[in-house]
C-alpha cells in the first residue's frame, strides 16, 4: 500500500474478510490506513482496467458502523 494511493477497496462478496473471521484482520488493516471497503458490489467486471472514477453515496445511518451505498461509475 505504501507505493500506491488507494482510497477504497470494492469486492463482490459479502465481506472483505473470510466468512468465519472473528478478528476481521482485513477490516482493521485497511481502516487503520484510512481505506474504506465497499462489499457486495455487482458488475465490477463491466468496468475497464483504467479510466474510471467511482462515486459511492452512503445512506445516513446514525451510530452505525456501515451503510448501504449507491455506487456510480464515471468512465473517462
């Protein structure tokens, strides 16, 4: 991560940690670096390798640790 400017990670599965995880190591490593994760993302295979931006619009949930998002991809 030191060589790249990563601000977010998106994945098409239910969690960035494996299913039986109780320590949530991936969450902890990313969040410590200020990198947020978006889980259950569909159709990522339709995006090009380069040349796009993602806008993630979260639902406001007071006191929650996460929220559903509406994701928009803007192709350049």
